[in-house]
C-alpha cells in the first residue's frame, strides 16, 4: 500500500540556521509529491510540488525540495529559517488521492 | 484567491447528537474533500466528492456521511456523534484529483462530550 513517512515528529532549529525535513514515500511508480505547511490556527497551504522533470523544486517562502528516486525521498530544505516558519509541515503523496505523512512540527528558537 | 470556508471554527456537541459541518468553496472546483486531523496521525480522508451528488468513501468513512447538493457546498454529517469523533475536521477543494493542488479551509475543531 502507498505510504508516506516523516521520521521526525518534532524539529527545533535556531533562527538563521538551515533546515531539512525528511520525507520518504512508498509507491511502485513515481507519485506526485507535495509539501504543505500548516501555521497555527490556519488551514494547510501548498509550499511546492513535484510531478516530473527537474528533481530540485523551488517553492514559496524560500523553500525547496529534492526528489531522489533511488532513496524514495522528497526532503524539504530552507537555507535560513525565519521565526515565522514555525509550523507543522506535511509531506503528501498523490496518485488517485492524497496520502499524508504524519507531519513534522518545527520550532524556531530566537 | 481561492477561498474555502467552514461554518464553525469550534463546535461542542453531546454524544448521540446529529452534527452537520458545512464547507463552501468559491472557485467552481469539481472536487471537494473532508479530512480529519489527529495528532500523530496526520490527515486522513473521510469522504470526497468529484461532482454534485457524487461521493466516494475515503479511508475512514465509518460513522460519517456526506451531502453535495450544490457544486460549491459539501457537508459532513455525523449521524450520532461519539467521543472518538472529537477531532479537527478540514475541508478542501481542487480542480481535479491527486495531480492538483488542494485548497484547505481553516478547520473545525469538534469536541464531543
């Protein structure tokens, strides 16, 4: 069965530090892959998506993600984290429907 | 901007009550979805609809039903609320299925006592 794994439940980084959130998917073919962010008290917002082509995808708010087929991974990165990035991040795999990872909650230290 | 609105941000109901959660989208999207979000479980799909009066079960449909009489409105119904249905409920809409971005409402936090 298709699944998405986010191995880190919580991550804490200092403001200005780099960030990498991990995501692994399980699917026979290459699925559509997404990263969504949920800020406190708000609905989910799309950060970026990958369908095919260039494996490095740029998104909003300075985020990027790299698709690695050999590792079945789609990790989210940001070179310098801002306090406003504190939120919960969901990796999503989509074929017929969305399959959500369990989320990674990011805390940013001032 | 696409807007998805949900009728209530917070709702408290008693066990056994019939509960209606309403969702409205303003972008003429074909598809609408209901999810529940629980800590450590991410979002799980309850039901979705790909057209007016059409619906399909998601991963956890038990104890829920849905109604889509108009394209812009998708209702989630808890026929007889139970305490294990205490959760955050999120509605979303999209132009199509998995290829397309889903736009989410702010959520309804339902507490069943």
